[in-house]
C-alpha cells in the first residue's frame, strides 16, 4: 500500500492539514488500514523534500494546523502511479507458499495436515470478512471494495492450497518422491514470466 500516493490523491482535491489527511485516509479505505498521524507527517515531510507537496509558510512546525497542497510535480507523480501497473511478473515471497514447500520435504511432517490447518484458518477469515460485509450492508463503498478484494484474495489462496494438496497427493500415489526431483534450484521464474528484474 502506498501511503505516499494516497496522500497525494487526497491533496489533489485541495489543501489539507495532516490530521485531516489521516482521518480521510482511514475513512476512504474502509477503516481497514490504520494510519498513525506520525506516519502521515513523516510522509508529508518526504513529499515536501521531494517537491511533490508544499506547506504553508506561516506554520513553522508540522503541527495539526500546518496545511499542505500538491505541486505540479506531485500531480504528475500521482498520475503516473495511478496508470502504472504494479510489477507482478515475479511471485511475491509468500510465507504460506514457503511453509508448504518446506513441509513437503521435511521428514516426519504431514504436509497435508499443515495445509488443512491453514485452510481452516483462511475459511474462518473469509467468514469474518463476510459477516463484516453483511453487517455494513454496502453503506460504506470503500469498505465494500476492500472486503470484496480480501474475499477474492482469500478465496484464491484457499484454491491454491487445495491444488497444492491434490498435486502432493497425486505425486505420493505415483510413488514419485517430490524431494529428489526438487534438489536442484528452481527454474528462474523471473526470466520465464514477464522478463522483468
């Protein structure tokens, strides 16, 4: 999540104070990602240093009454960020994927049990997010969008766990141990997907 760019977006609507920026950020993101006011002011100082925002000259410190406004450079930066897709060519370092890979090769560890423990937890999380969505009734558009994104993300992780479990079970049935085939380094995914990095 780019707090930097979110603050630029809020400032694109007009000048604002630091505390006001924090409150609007929290409200617009469905109150899902807490943001402390110290982080707001640290980010604003960096944005000012980089020439992307300007502050009121009469306010000597970065207190709650110091106003900030976006510069032309900040507007260009925001526009570029909004239109530039994130680099998703290489898979992120995902702790759950790493756990399954490690568990699949550890003697005495039932990888299927590891998968089921995480699957149950993710299903519980989906139920919590669904209750949150039902309780809100769609009144808060920002929250609804965040909840939908989280439900889709959790669903995809559960589907991956189901797929991994099935693949590991098939490998065991074929009596083709996974460990010897995976002793060498994994293929260079970055060269094969997207060509970046």
